[in-house]
C-alpha cells in the first residue's frame, strides 16, 4: 500500500511536460503585458524562461509589434485564440496585466492552450512579489505554472489538425450501440458494455480497481473456452500495487481483425472519461500483425489445450508429424499464428475526469510498415485504479491520403518499444 501511495503522489506531482511533450517544441507567444514598462519587462522574462524549456517562443520584437501597449487580462480571449490560430500558428498564448504599487509587483496572467484547436482551454492566475528580484521571481513562477498545469492536451504526434470529415469508420460498432459486434465479448469482470450518460447510448466501461489473481485465472479459462462471460467471478475491490489489475496487467479490450492495405495511414479517434495521473493514462493501441504460420515450430497454447496435449507430448512427436499438425492448425486457426510487427497508441490523458475527445494520425508520419497485414484496435486501461468509460472508438482511413505512403521511422525515442515495459521501468525508477 505504501508503494502505491508513493506512485500516485509522484505521478500527480511529476512535471508532466517532459514525458508528455517528448521532443516536440510547443510554439508559444508571450504578448507584452499591460502595465507599461513593467509589463513589457516581465513579459520578456517569461519569454526567456519558457525558451529554456520545451517551447518555441516568438521573439520580443515580433511580439511587441502585435501589441505594443500590451494585452491586458480583460482582452477578449476569442481574439487571442484567433491570432494564435492564424498567422502566429502557436499553441500557447500568454497575456495579462501587471501593476506596481510601491515595492510590490502584482501580475494577473492568462494562459491559453490550443493543443486541440477546436477546444481552447485557459486559466488565469495572480502572482506577486516585492523587492529588487520581484520580476525574476514572478517570471519563474509563471513559467513553472505553465509547465505544470495540464488543462490542455499536448501535441504529441505532430501538429496535424484532425480532418473534419472522416467518412465511414473502418472498424465496426465503435459507438457500442450494437453491443460487442466487431469486438470481443466483454469479460464482465473488468470490461462491460453499459448504458452511458444521456446522449451517448451505450459505452465501453473498464473497472481496474479489482483483485488480480482471481481475474487472471478467469482470463485464462476464457481464453481456452473453459469459462464464459456469464460465469464472470465477483472480484473484490483492490487498489494495491501488489495485487490489483490496475497495477499489474491492466485490462485490454480488442476489436476484430481489420485488413490493412499496404502503405495505409489512419486516424484513431475516441472519447474517454476517467481520472488519469501523469504518465499513467489509458491508451488505444493500433497494433499491426503479420502471418507467421509458415515459420512456427510449435503449437500455440490454445491449440494444445484444445487437443488435450502437453508441450512435452508435442515435443516427443516425430518432426514430420509436428510439422503436419502445425500446418493443419495454421490453416484452421490463422489468427493464432499472427505476430505483432507494429504498434502505436492514442494517448488518453484526462486529469479532469470529464468526457474528452482524442484524435491522432496513425502512423504519426508516413504509412504502415509493409509487413503489416492485419490491424487490431486494443483499448487498454490500467493505472490509476478506477473506472474508465470509452465511446466512439473509430478508426478512419486518413481522408487526406491520396496514395500509399512509405514507412517513416519514428522520431520519438521509445516509439515501437512496448509501453508496458517502458512504464514498468518508469515505475521502478520512482
Ligand atoms: Ca455510444
């Protein structure tokens, strides 16, 4: 329990920007603040401070040209958003009003975030300080507040604006209105299809704050056809680091197989509600698979169970007989011989625990690797322990794609490494 508490605390206070923003620089504009000379000076200190971090900040002269007298805190936010979206092409805007009274400087700063250009978010905060170093102290506080606040989603996979007209989704029943058509059956222990809030119809629900050992045993039985979701065991609530589904495997919910044409590019889109913490958030994986049936030298576990054969018994068979069994099984159950050759995920960060919309292109650049023959969408929830709701989980062909695209190697260091490994390492470090 103690370890779990530490993880939560660390995740909640972790400077989210470094992990979340990766190597992407966030284009930002710090307008001169209203308040004469002090406004201009403080704005320039904030520019300098942001530039030391992952922000690409517009230079002082260009910023001053936009509003020489400064943009006060009462400035119409819609106009600021318009400027950022327009010729400034920025995702972060900072403005406000500075007052000097005797020795004390007070600054009311407004920050607007445009990671999702359709849904600008903002906050306003007052800072103050006195004495000679007041300006430097306030600027540092503003920069820290900008870097720590997580009211908007960072641009993670390029700055592509989501197309407005996607056409028809490639996967079936992403809104879950026809139960689990197009998806695996929910296990009714950690995954459920339930009535959602008004206007959403049915939604996919995950519960991860439950005991893990009993669930794992049930999962195994489900996989081998020895149990049905109707037999789902009642699981005790468990939020521990040692034995909760949240802290260990997490729960997956898989789509049916989707054929992938060569060089294809997609958009993954979804709505999610659930409380996330720092680097721990649900993901919607798009995984690519290839056939490995002609390279297999053993029967999959599921087939062995069905044939009531142990791995030892299989190993004792003559090689010719082994090959024959594998070939027969690969023809009958080709999906059991598919191997993952590509993975990407849509990050569903949600510190506010409200319904949010997510959309990103997949792959982030270029087309799918040529080895990919099939895709599967895997919705995945784990830590923090709790309840997560998903709706409108749709995969679309990129409407802007005109021809097959070559694969482009990822720029993100961890891209392609399995996220469970990366996160387990991250958790260990903490
Ligand atoms: Ca729905």
